[in-house]
């Protein structure tokens, strides 16, 4: 099932690891440094920490900076610990301002001062501007490497200016047009620059349709804008429409990937910036929190069962069948919950359609409740030769699936409303409900009708 | 918790829906068609189907094509059913070849012929080339709107050619350089075109470093390449290095989003192209499959419990405590499973490090098993005044967490190896194991030592 590109890469990595283990460090170093920094980063992330440090030693110091930008936060912190201050300062050279702002936050504070002192005034000023915004806002994502032009010059002047400049930053698809007070007016696309008459003025070729991003807009909104409009870069302005910098698609892709990873991993109580090979003690402590929370909910369910010990003692079949009712509620509720969490993340679930969605989910749950109640009831009757147990089990299951749908829609909406991440807390709360309601309905009905 | 941009959009949508419901269709139409096609698409996806069809009627026919490209497959199929053949053919006009190839697959076959006949020969030929590759390969993602140049001309000739052409396709950051047999040689970046001396030849300004993508490379590998190298576009070639087209970052972003959605939704047995407001019967049928599969595993767990009915009858406390052992195994195993599934998706888990990961996960599980065994055992002793029950429960939990870690690592690797999506099947298989092992260990130990 591996695709050819992955396999190729996999083979290269295997060969590299083999070269390492057979002791030919010289060859390993050569193979390693022929990789793209992103590939080196991936290799480092996928190694246990002892091997990781050996490989890291072999990486060409010139690549250090790029590799550090590609690994996740936790792995990065580990690699930084292995580096001398001089190596670290060397690694920051040539970093884009947005990357540097991100990177500095992982450095020991003594080094931050040194890095700042090593920069010229203009760059330091730019860096401080980026660092004044939280990492997950447009301001934190922006870079300050904009090329600005004035509206009153001709395209020919712009063309000559670019040739004189001799360099255009990566991922530049447009030049930003500002007035003399640095207020944003619009963009001059490179394609318009290339296809129009050089005697045309920038004002005529200008695209005023591209709304700039306000610096404190959240990263998720920026990602949505880029996705919807197929942007490569977008200008960032402050509240007064003054140009601060620009955001490029590469950073937006990282936001999208991180967001997606976050939802997926949060459902299991894991974080997206964690090291897969974190020390066992550290991993254990992190996982312990999640297990502890879940244990509390499991004890709650047990306590509910405990209320019916007398009933179970009389009819031990109830103990055999009760997990089925709870489990089906959990599965059905998780489907609803997942749908709503994703709808919220994509902005597709809102106040106005939440009610319609609730009714739809409840209807689906009740229909499935009826279907599986018949199946489950029939099996229970055949197994324990008691049509009453089958009937009670069917009714309990319908009740549990009905409640699971209610809870599956309302919990994520409620969590989001009070500012808690639904992907992180939703599953725990949901299964608490479905366990408790499942056991309560089944054992409660049995106590009333069977004893 | 809603961010300003979402709120703004939310408000606009609310206002629009209000305008619709108060019957001022004229105003609603105006508001609707002022939205970006991507926003209209999002609005349509978030509406129940009756309202969706009303809104769809109001959308400006000129926007139909763009909107259809932005909605998910299932919603698109529903919208297409509401359209006349003429409307559909009109909607395909102006679509990029890659989008059209994707779109045609949703049309009734009678219409496909008509669309093909309405195209000129060159475009039809291009379309057939794209359609000959599966949707999830580089060939299926590519567009044929490349601008090619020869290596032996000067940059000035290229500049004049572009001005004569008068238009450059969206998301063009480079021109593709081919020889007279259409074999790929490299790319001429627009930035190099703009900054170098016009008398320089294309051959001198050419970037030969950008490896082209082979048309049958899987979409996931293409996405990884774009992410690692921060690409905006990449040329696509056949096995003989002949240029077929190019892939652009906007389509890659869609791949990344879909991949992430897929993992997240698969874990709950949902599909990423499904309509959130699919008809109740359709949703019920789909969900029923997932519930049915899970029911089988629940019955398996029940059957295990059934083996120990005698034991439970004697010591009813076992029925109260047994769900805790099973549940903790499920939670702990799901953490491992989630980590491995994501590692596989990102290419970070491979044969060479799977063993190291397995040992690490087992060590974490055993440490947590010990910790929570003490907690759970103590609670059980305090609750049921039997140190034996506490001890047995603790031991059962360590066993279950240990097995959960083993299964959590090996199941996704095994599933991937035999070609089954681990995100879809992994969870069901894992909880089957953790339920069965949890009940078996706890009730089995109790039968041996307590009776």
C-alpha cells in the first residue's frame, strides 16, 4: 500500500540508517546532507532520541536553521538543547522574520538578547513587529519581506526597479501598492506587470479587489480566506490600513495541517506538537492525565451499575448484556459528535442550522435505534429465553441512541460557546452520558419490570 | 470563541437567511450573488436540502460552475439533479481542465458526450489526457494550462511573447522550459525573468533543480512534495519525461484538507464527501453499517462475559467493576492507535522504527497500568472491602493496557500492509481486543482466585 515516492524516500532513509549502523559515518553524512531539509526534519522526527542526536550531529551546520524550522516544537526543543550558542546564532541567520519570531520563543532567554543584538536595526524592528502578535494570528504568521511600489509610477519603472533590486522574495505573486503614508491601496500582480504595456501606470494595472488581512485576524480565518480565494500571498495591515507585511501560502498550509492534526489527535487527548519518541516518563505523565479523566467517568458509570447490584444478582444475564447498550450509544453518539465538531471547524454548523441538524441526527438515531433494537432484542431472547429481557434491552437501546444524538449535537456547541475545544473534551463527556444513560435505562427498566 | 471573520460571515449568512424567510427574494438574491462562490458553496452545504434548493435557484447562473466546484461530491450531485442540461453545459464553460475532469464524473453519461462535443479539439484532447489518470494521482490533479518556452531564446523574447499573449493563467510562478520534443528541461521562474538582464538566454536563467512530478504519483506524495518544498506549482510529466501539464497549490491544499478530514471522519465510520444534511433514510442506512459492525464486536465481548456468569452471580461486584478495566484499555489503546495512524499518514512510522515505537508505547502503557492499577485497586478495596478484588482488578488492568499498546501499534501497521485503511478499521478492531482482553483477564482471574 506504500506509494512509490514514499517507498523511494523510505528506502533512502533505510539505506542511511544502515550506513550509520555499519559505522561508515562519512558516507552517512554525505547521504544525509543530500536530502532536502524537510526530509532531514522528517527523518529526525521519526527516530528515537539517542539515534536522533547522532544524526543531528552529522547535519551540515548550514542546513541547521532550515531543518529546525521543519521539525515540530518538541523535537526542536530537544535539538536546540544539543547545540552550542554559536551554532544557534548561526542557525538563525537567513531565517525569514516570521520563522525567526517563532524560533526565538524556543531559545533560552540569554540567547534571545544575543540574536537581537546581532541583527541590524531595520530587521530588529520588523522582528519586534511580528513578535508583538500572538503566533496564531495573521500578525504572527506574516513576513515583512514585502516589495512595495507607488501607484503613480509606470510599469516600466517597476520593471527597472526589480532588475536593479536583483532579487524577489520567495512566493511573491504580487507587489504591494501603498501611498506615501504606507497605507494599503491594492496589489500589482506580477502577471499584470508582465502582460501589460510598460507605459501603463501602476494605478491603471492595480488590483483593488484583494482585501488586506487585519493583523489580529485568527490564523484559522486566514487559512479559510486562502483556501476560498486560491491565494498565494495576502497583504497584512493594522487597524489603520497601514501595511505591516504579507502572509504566504506555505505558512497557511502549515496552519491547515496543524489544525487538522489538532482535531484528530485531540480526540485521543494527544497534542500535535508532541514528539512521537518523547521520553517514556514524559509520555507516561501526559497520557496519565487523559486516563485519569476517563477513569473518573468510568467510575461514574460503575457507580450507576452499583445502584442495581441487587437486580444483577437476581438476573445475571443483565451483566452480560449491559455493555452492548452502553457501547452502541457511544458509537452512535460519536458519529454525531464527529460530524458536528467537523462542521464547527469548517464553519458549517451555526446557530441557524443547529436545530435542523439536531432533528436530523435524532431522526437518524431513532431509526437506527429501532433497527438494532429488533436485532439485539431478538438475540437476547434467543440467548436467555426471556422475551422480557429482549424487550427491555431494545427499549433501553432506543432511549440511549436518542439521548446520544441529543448530546452529540449539543455538547460540542455548548463547549465551543464556553470556550473549550470540543475535539478535546467532547468525546469524554459524550461517553460519560452514553454509559450512564445506557446502564441506567437498561438496569432501571429491568428493576421495574423484571423483579 | 467565534473569530471576527467567521462572525462577519455568520452574520451575513444569518441576514441572508432572514431576507429569504421574510420573503424578499429580490434582496436575498442580491446579497447571495455578492458572496464569493466559495462562500455560496459553504452556505449551500450548511443548509437542509429543501432550503438548499431554494437558494440554489437564486444563484446567478454565471456563478454556478464555480459554486459546484466548491461543494462536496454529495451536495454537488444533489444540486446537479436540480439543473437543466443547458444549465449544466453552461456551467462547464470556463472550467479548468482538471476541475472539468472531476466534474464530468458526476454528470449523467448522456450529458458527458454533449459537453465533449461542445469543446474544441485541443481542449477535448487535454481533457481526455487528464481523465485517463485516477482522480487521486498527479495526473488527475493536473491542469493543462501550461505556458512553455524554449531554452534557446532570450528573456526579452519571452517578455515580448507574454505581452503579446496578454494573459497568464492563475497561480503561475514559472514558465516551463521544454525541448522541441516536448521533453521537460526545467522551469523559468517569473522572478528570474523579472530580475535578470533581458539579453540573457532562457538556458542561462533556467532552474533545473525542480524535479517534475510523474503523472501516476499518488496525490498524497504530491502534497508532501509541495509542503516540503514550499511550491506554488510543479510540472507533470509522463514516464518518458514528456510534459503533460502542471499541478497548482490550490488543488494541493484541497488534497491536504481532504486527507485530514478523511482520517478524522473515518475514525467514526463517516465519509468526507458526505452531505451533512443527507436525507434521513440515506444517513440512517450508512450509519447502520457502522453500528452493525460495532454490534458484532459488542456481542463478542458479551459472550466473553457470559462465560463467567457463574462467577458474577457469586460476586456481583465484578459486574460493577468490569467496565472500568475494559474502558481504560480502550482509552489507552486508542491513544497509541491514533499516534501510529498519524505517523503512518505523515510517513514517520516505518519498518525500521516500528519496533522502537512499540517498545516505547508498551513501556508507557505498563507505567500507566501500574499507576492506575494502584488507584483503581485502592478504590475497589475501599468500595467492596475485599483486597483480593482490588488486587485482581489492578493486575487485569496492567494486562489490558499492555495488550492495548501491542495491539495499538501492530493493528494499523498490519492493516496498512494488507491494504485496509487503518483510520477506518483500526478503532473497531482495537476496542474488540481491549474489551475481550479486559473482561477475560478480570473475570478469569476472579474465577481462579475468588471462587
